[in-house]
C-alpha cells in the first residue's frame, strides 16, 4: 500500500466533470458557485470534491490543487484566478 507522501501514478485519469470541478476549485469558486456554473447541486459538487481529494490523497482544497498541479492534471498558469 502506498504511503500518503508517495506520488500517484500520472496515468490515473479524471472524468471530464472531475476536471471541470477541479478547475473551478482552483479558480477559488465555492461549492455553490460551482454548482451554479455546472448546473448541478452543491451536494454533487461536494461528492466530486471528495472523489478528487481521495484520488490525490489531499486533506483540503489547497493540497488538492497543489497535488493536481504536480500530477499534471491542472495548469495553474492557464487557470484564471478569482478576484481577491
């Protein structure tokens, strides 16, 4: 069994919806905002977030985004950032 610090296989794939949710999380959107943009329920967004956290073994959204970037699932240079 892999330890939490071991890298995940690069070929582990995301669904197109997981990729959309991940991109919006990286933009700083809340679950409610993501739900509105994707026309799904906030509960469904939370389910996708949990799946993404599990796939990356991340503990929170910040770790999720960083690990997704390291795995090549997300290009932060091309992701627009939410206004602060």
